[in-house]
C-alpha cells in the first residue's frame, strides 16, 4: 500500500478526501434537485388554475345560452303547445340549447339517466315570489346530489311569468383539487362534479 510521505496516511485516503471535498463544492445538480422538489406542486397549481379558468368559461357559456333562449321565450320566438310554427317540444328546446353551448360543453341528445350531465327546467309561475331561489337537492347536506324530480318543460304564453334554468355537471379532472372545488356528490361515490347553475326569470311580452 502506498503511503503519503508527509502524514503517513494511505494515498487512497487522500484521494477520497479530495473527492468528498469536490462533491461538497459541486453545484451542478442543485437546480435539478430543486426542480424535482418543486415540480409537483408547481404543475398541480398550473393544472388547477387552467381547470378553474376552463370551468369559469364553461359557466359563462351556460349563462349566455340561458339568456339567449330566455329572450326567445320572452318574445314569442319559442312557444309551447300553442299551435304555432314557433312551438318547440322539450327535445327540440334541449337540442337548441345544446347548440348554444356546443363550443365547450358536451351535450348529447340522449343521456344516461344515471349519469346525466345537463338538466333544464323551463316553466311558468303564478308570480315572481313563488319562483324557487335554491338548488333542489336530495337531502339537506350542502354537497347532496341534485334532485331533478320537480323539473318541467312547460313555458307559458304571452304575459306569463317564466324561468329558464340550466344545471350542468362539470367533471373535475385534476384529482387532488377535486375534493375542494366539487359542490355536488352522489351517494356512495367520490366527489367528481362541479355543478354549474344558470337562471333567468322574466315576464313574457304580450306578443300577438
């Protein structure tokens, strides 16, 4: 074994000390390590921000569709069971609504009743005071599932008071933020959907 003449220690020990000293001084991989530590929360924040932006844009699209169809009901461009060319059935009204939101929101003509995305409630009321101001849910829990049993398609004629209300289940894709932004949950299932709601209440014009 070769020994260092100055301190009598093996030269291999001296070389090891030099390697350790160089390793301590090295900063070549510091950026990679720091990126590895910060990448996950950074990209999680990016994905959550993008998803929140897309959901907000989708909700605005839903509100615009409600406003557009409500204006057509109010002015008599859409009627129901009045024997006019403007009469639309429930399916025809839904198809027209789907055309309005097709830019961003999936809206099939026929949906699975156990996994329905879009719900429309279009009906006449005796006065504005009787229009519901809450989201119907199957229970009193704030995250309970939507209860669509009272939804109808029965808009009134000239001078009547009506609502057009749309509900859409927007599926949240980012797993780790899903529990924090979902607001409707089916019994026995993990949180998945953000419920978008858009409502218009109005009195029809006295169109001929």
